[in-house]
C-alpha cells in the first residue's frame, strides 16, 4: 500500500462506512512510533507524522538544549541550537527529522496491519452504538441455528443469543422462523458486541401491546403492572387517563383483533386484561378474575403487604387456579401476599369479620352474582318481606284489641248497678 493508496482508502472508508479517518491516521502514527522504537531503540523521544493530503510519513525526534551533551539521541548543545535559531535557550526542546532510510517499507507494512485492525474495531464500535440504543426494547429476529441448548438468531447486521432459560416452554424454533424478541443486554467484548435476547420477559408483552394499541403508544392508556408465566398466562392491569376511553376495550380491540395478534405471537399464551384501581380491594378482586370474590381485607404493615380474600365455597379452586397459578399471578400483579379461604372456612375461623358495623373490615361483595347466589338472594328477600308483613299485621291487631283491664272495671260497675236495682234501658 503506497502513500496515495493509503489516503484514497481512508477517504473511501470514511465516506462509505462512516468511520472517522482521523482515528485511523492516529492509530497508524502510534503503530509506526512503536515500530521505530523497536528497530532504532526505545530511548529516542520521537513522534511520527503523516501528511493528511500527500500521505508522506516523517519521524521527528525531540531534543533538549543543554550546555554539555551526554546523550545525543535526547540532547543538543546550546551552540548547535543557536545555529538553527538564536532564540533558543537552555531547557528548550527542538525537533529534528530523523526519518530512517528504509522507513517506507516498514511504514507500508505497519499501516496495512493497523488499517485492518482499526477498521474492525471501528466496525465493532459502530455496531455496538447501533444496537445499544435497542437495549430493553423488542426487535424482529430470524432463527439461524441451535448451539447446544441455546438458539442463535439474526437481528440484521448482528447475531444474538437466545439462552435456554429465556426460551418459552414448549416453543420450537425452526430455521428462518421470524419471532419477536426482547433485547435483554448488549455488551462490548474483545470479539465485538454480544447481544442476549429473551422470549420470556414480561416486558416483551408490554412492548407488543405498544406496537398493536395506539392508545398505549400515545400514552392515553397506561399499563400499570404485568405478571407473566411465559407460555401459559399473563395478567395485565391497565388504566385510562381519558375517562371516555375504555382501557380494557382498547387493548382487546374489535372482536379481539388486537389482543389476538399478540396471543398468536406468543403461541397461544392466555392474556387476562383487567382495570387497574387505586382501591386495593377493588384491584385485588379484579386481579383474581375469573373467580368471584365475596370479601377482601387489606392488612399492611412495615414488613409485609397482605390481603385476606374470601370466596364462595364453589369458587375456591377457581380463585387459586391450576397449581396455584391464578393467585400467584394476582399476587405479582398487585404486589401483595394473598391469603384465600372459602366462606365456610372464613366463618369458622373468623378469618374476616363479616359484620358491617366494623368499617375497617366491611364486607365487599361482587357486583355480579351467579345463578345459585341470585336465587339465595331472592329467597332471603322474600323471607324478609313475609316476616315484616306478619309483624306489621300483629302490631295492627294489637292496636285495635280492647284493653282487658278496662273491660274488667266496666263489668264490675255494671254488676254493682244490677244489685242496686237500677235498670239500663234505652231511652
């Protein structure tokens, strides 16, 4: 590589690859300086300079002006310095060109090595800067191959690793499959950027909803919390800043059009979308859907946030869920430890005070009742109505009935009159 080729190559790299040629010039100068010290001795205080227009390479040695010279490689006498310029004084430094005769061959070889090395480093730095901004975001990946239990995917210019622990249970990854991944980490290593991605992270669901739901993307609807067991079920609490926008409806879409796209991307993973509430009792009731909650008691302390929940006897297994999944996700979603009992268990152990007189633990009933509960409610209303009517009739009868004591007094007076011979005839 001659001087003109070097300048032309650096200009081309800067234009097409966006790599600063000044960085490469400086690296070549540093490498040539190392080569000089290796071949001509390390004691020389030298520097290498490359002309940015012509590509000419020169070596300069800096020497100190002294009265008596002990090392000619580092010092120059005051008399010799004054021959160059009468302004030099003791202690000044003067640069002399000391370019070796065969330096062109050394410089060409060194420049080529440095050029290749710096080109690779610059490419790695450029790729790192391009992908570091995508960290904690999602991207489309194409499955390339499997390495042991890991899956290697392509993100365009870079390959990323999908570790086994970040793969969805039961999901198969076939060559050229297109999948959405969450970029967990972008690290710079000696071999270039290393990227780790995930299919199990709960943020993947959040980012997918941001892509599919415009109301979430523009901030009208906010995702307050997410709890996920990848491949099985996700619970998500949403809130609308606009009272005219239904947050759940916006996420579901017309006939489920929006949520179904995400379910398909997650290979059939179930997604429960609920309304977020500032009221912890209401929020816990919604989080335990589809189970119907009879009562909730929130008990917060400095060390623990606890919620005691009572459900109907026939709703206990539904509230807990298969292998405890429903209550486990509800606990993650609300950030509370949830203790659930059936109504029979709760009344027997006084788990929750059901009396309405205690305002702090007032019973909270669901607004929707199943058929059995509705029939029980109707029967109780009818029974109460019959009892109240019977009581009213008894009270009315007692009000019209004559007083027995008054009647006895009048009868005694009547008997006295008869004994006195008085008659009671109508006039």
